[in-house]
């Protein structure tokens, strides 16, 4: 498998009233046709990672370091027209709240057609028939009629489908999904997850799927990268992460998921709260909350150590050879 | 009353009917909101809660689940008088609201915690003042109210010496939600309504707050009404489960039993929509098609029939009767009523 996206030692710092070290050395690669889930809590840097790929972060307040390569090209060097060509054609993004992501004053059909015309230079009629085709592919009922609907005329699940249709209209090779099912009801969430899975296979797309819900990751991801305080603490296939979590934070997250927790039992909650990241972490960022922290954890940041193909853990407990 | 209780005020409203009398009884409870889409458009009505009957027993935790727009939050708001009742009765420990019990007194016995921990706190009060506010308004002297607040801060896991003087924006989401719980408890209520109270928290913090709720329930002899969309959380905390769909109750039963076997097709679909947590056995078929219909013009007969995989002709015509399946287990579905005329009905 060849990597479509390679992120090397990405750092993102926001300055302003308060400095925040949002990403502190993230390295990732996503293969062609692979679904990678970025799993973590709020503030762990998962959305910022996605937005760095799209260059959606506010330029003047953001310092980005490291490299992002898409199919061999340096993404961070893209500017102006080249960046506009890249967004929407090579890489598309879907968001948590479709009512904020869609334009309220244009109909769904017009918005999809606009994207197709911009990237492929086809006629209005051809673009509109592509829009209709996309609405059918995301299984919006009576698609012809919905083409002329405005976003406010649709239900939440339907709007999310429309946003997926818009994102996929130009056949991107990479889809960035930022918690696209979090705001949906459980029954609708499952419909959208199944749809995304199907379209991903049909179009042989790579997907980076950001979620805080390990259950959602199980349904959609091939591989998972667990993030904490702007770093990756563990990566592995979804089975490895679920069945054999190595990092204490991953173990804690799984225990806190409550899957199968029976009434009256005590939950193994991770104590405390994540760090505020005003300083970049110089020691293991999880050490203050970690049940198995050692003095060495507070001295230096543990490197992400490879534990087999595609499997890596950033924890001192994993550095000795496994017995 | 628990031995560790050091608070100087007793429960605001003393027990009246003994343990067998339900703490809350709702009879034919209805809440309709008028809406008008344009100046000349005809008046329409959102049937947010449409004639529901239920009880909350003393000391239990009642979990309420359903999709958005099913009326679970409106039901909670009715119980505490935040939205006007269109019809029906609310009976608190044998006393009917409006007849035997004033709203002011009801609110001493019933308190609520909301989803948005920031929006529900006054940004200009320190958290100590916030917690002391309720008792003060209800006639507790200032010094005593502050002592109650500090004691509660200690109980909810926030060291009074460090936290008492802080403002809401200086706290994390989990800490703020602890303050909201503390403020609700300052009135010494007997029923605490938790409306998606842990939904906005990160998973690791959510587990901490759930453990806290479990401790407080025992220490303060509380009854909970727990509203959530996360069935894992609801299973963990609830004794009984109430499932709502478009303003109606479709099934009520013991939580653990419902978790293993659901009688109503809608309940079954909700449980089927839970992620499988097994990458080798992913969900293959969506449990339900489409979104919930609009509560302005709900479907006729059984309101679920438009999405139900087992619907037959009778479901679109007749409203299903409530059938009792076992102790405390009721379902409103033609499939379980032998005389309903549904071809697949159990006999």
C-alpha cells in the first residue's frame, strides 16, 4: 500500500491573548483506500489536524511546523488558485453541523453544481445532472424535488446526506470527516455511517474520520490513531485498539465507554482533566492522570515506539521488549 | 437519611404518602405549542407531549430515551413548570400541582440539571454564591446558606478552599456540571431531573460525573429522572426505562430486561442502532430508515407505523392499546395486543 497522505512532525501553535500548543509533533500516514479514525477528547487536536490539511486555520494567528504531503505534493506550500483547486477536487471535508456548513441562500442543487462547474468546467446542465446523481447516491428520497430545496427545508439527517453529496461531487481522493454523525440521532447516525462506508468502498477513497466516540470508530475505521494533548499516543488497527489497548489513556477511554457496564458497578473513570497546553508538553502529557505513571514519565516525552506494522505506542511501559 | 449528611436543612418537602406512593404521577399529561409559519398561514400545533401517563417511584432512577423531538425534554420541563401544561395532571407525592401544591413548593422538591453547563450558570456569580442562591431566596440566612454551599462543594468533589470564589468561566466543563448538580441539591430536592446532563462531557469526565451521581443518590436519598440519548449510560444508571416517540410513550419496563429483550419495534431499533463495539461484527443494515416525522402533523394510528418494519394496515388506522407484558413492563403496540387485528399479533 502506498501512502496518499503523509504528515511528518506537524506542530500547530495558536497565538493571541493566550498561546495554545494545539498540535505537538504528530506524524501520520493514510494509505490509498484506507479509513483512519482520529480518536480523542475535546482539545486533543483531532480537528486541528484535519484543518491543517485543508489549510482552514486562521493564517495570522497560527504557526504551523512540519510537513504535510498529499500524493507527493507539499500541501502547506499551496497558495491561491492552486489551493482552491486542491480543496474540493483532491480533498473534501464534511463537518459536524451541516446547517452551518451549507449556504442558506442557495438551493442544494445549485451548491453542488457550483462546485462541479468550478473544478471541472462543465456546463450548467451537466453540473445539475451530476448534482441529481449525487443526491441519488446518498439516498435522498425524491431527489429531483430535493434538488431545489434550501438547507432549512431538510431534516438534520437529510442535510448531512446533502453535505456528503456536495463533498463527494468531484470525486475527491481524500475525505476529511469532522464528527459528521455526532449531532445526529442514534438511528440516523447509523444510516449515515453505513452510507459513508459504502461510498468509501465504491469510490475507493481514503478517509480521515475524526470522532470522540470509540463505538463510531469501530463501525467505520480500518485503523485508529488515539490523540491526547496534541500528540498521538497510540495507533493500530481497530481490532488491536479494541482488543489489546496498550496505552493507559486508551485503556481508560475504553473503560469509560460504559459498553456493557451494569448498574451498581463502579466506573473506572480517568481522574482529572486534560492539560491546557499553554506550554508544549515536555514530559508525558498523560502522566498527571495516569494510574501507572513512573518518575521517568515526568522527565521526558516518551517517543512513539513501533510495536509491529502499523502499530505504535508512546508509553515508557511499552519500551522494554514485550515478554 | 444518610449518616454522613451534615447539611443543616432537612429535605424541603417531607415525605407524605410513604414509600409505596409514587413520587411523581403524571396523568394524561399534554403539552402543545402553537406555531404559525407565516402571517396568513393557518395555526398549527406541535404535539410535543400528547397525553402520557407515567409514574416515578421513590428512590428509583427512571431513564428516558428517544430521538430528538420525541418529547423527553418537554416532559422534564413540564414536571418542573418550565413550560405550561396544556392538559392533564402532575401529582407530587399525592399532592396535585395547582390544587394541593404551589409551583414554588414543587420546585423545592424537584430540581433539574441541564445539558449546557455554561449557559445554566450565572456568569456574574461565584460558584459559592450560585449554590447559596436558592437557599437564600427561600429564607435561609446568608451565613448559613454559604455554609451549605461550601459543604456541597466538598460533596461534589470541588475543594471549597480552592473553588468557592471562582466564576463559571474559570472551570472546566466537568467542574461546571458538578456545580450545577450542587446548586440543584442545595434545595434538598427529592427528585433530580438530569436532562442530557452528561452528554456534553468528554467520556473520561462523564464517567467521573456518573460515579458522583451514584454516590449522591445514596447520600441524599434522591430519585432521578435521567434523560439521555446514550443507551449505555442509561443502562448503567437506570432502574426502569421509558421509551418515547413523537410525544407518546411506546414502552416502559425494567432497564436490564429491556436491554436484553425489547417488545416494541421502535425500542428494538434504538438498541440495534448502538454501535456494535466489535470490528468483526459491524452493523450491516440500518435499523430504521429516515428521520422521525414532524410532530406538527404526527402520523395517524400508531405514530411509528411510517417507519416500522412490522407495520400492517391496522397500525395506520388505530392507536395501539397499552398491553402489560410482565411486572412493570408495558408496551403500546398492536403486535402485543391479541385483539388488535395485526396479522402477526401474539395470542
